[in-house]
C-alpha cells in the first residue's frame, strides 16, 4: 500500500515496467511497492529519500525552504503550506515511515538538492543544504549518501523498495527554467541525454 498522498501524478513506463510517481514541492510519498519509482526535479529545493531496508519501505519528500514556525495547522491548506518547509516535511516523512513499522535506528537517508541555480539570488539552496545537514545531526540520523549544494539543478529517481537512486545533472540552459518553476511551485521534468550520473546503488 502506498502513502495516503495519492493525488500525485503517476504514469506507467512500459519499457521499464515501473510506475513513476512525481514528488513536487510540498509533497511526500511513501511506498513499499517494488514496481514504484519516485522522481523529482530539484533546483534550490531539497529531497530526502529515506527507507527502512529491512522492510523495503521508504519515501521521498520535496521542500522549498528550511524552517517555518507558528503555522496554524487548523487553517485551510495549512498542511500543504507547512510541507514546503524542511522541518515539517522531514517530520511528516519520518513519522509516516515509523507509523508503518519502520525502525528509527534502521533508517537509511539519502539527500539531494540545495543548488544555487541562479547565482546572486539569495543563496537559498545552500541554506537548505545547511539546514538538512543540521537536522540530520540534531536528530541523530546518519546520512548514507548525499549530493548537495553546487549550482546545477538535478533530476532524481529513487526506488524505495531497493534504495537505488539515480541522479541526472540538468543542462545549464534549463537552470533558470527550474528556478522559475520552483518559484511558481510547479516543477517540470526536463529530459536531456547528456550528463547522467548514477550514484548510491
């Protein structure tokens, strides 16, 4: 069974015989289905990919900003707003895994994103990367692998059941498009045939 967040865009790749689920800003998704691959595009945003390898259960989130305080969770749309912030997004993903039987001391964490994709604009990407590193330390969670900071946007595929992650650095001429998409909270997947990097199998 997949996470309760079932409204995310899904499509079936007939060649790979896998379901792909897009995790956009303010989303998270949890699954133990071996036929599901989670994917996202990151500029300044961060995605945490977390799993319990014993259960083959894991998930991905996607957040835009480091911290939010004093959000009224009773207000309409408050949870969706909160998920755009790292502290809430991490809490909901981790707690969602624990509620489904994952053990905290077994959690395997892989982190992606936090690029300053448009130079001289706020540096929010690197601030996000610093936030997630501090969060891991404060929570006593070990980072199995990571690809953070830099100036290039990334496309990430993650299979929670196996823990396999693939990352593609996005071509320079699409960087500003990714940044604009993040600002608009609408992430478009960019396809490119060059620059593929496979990491963290």
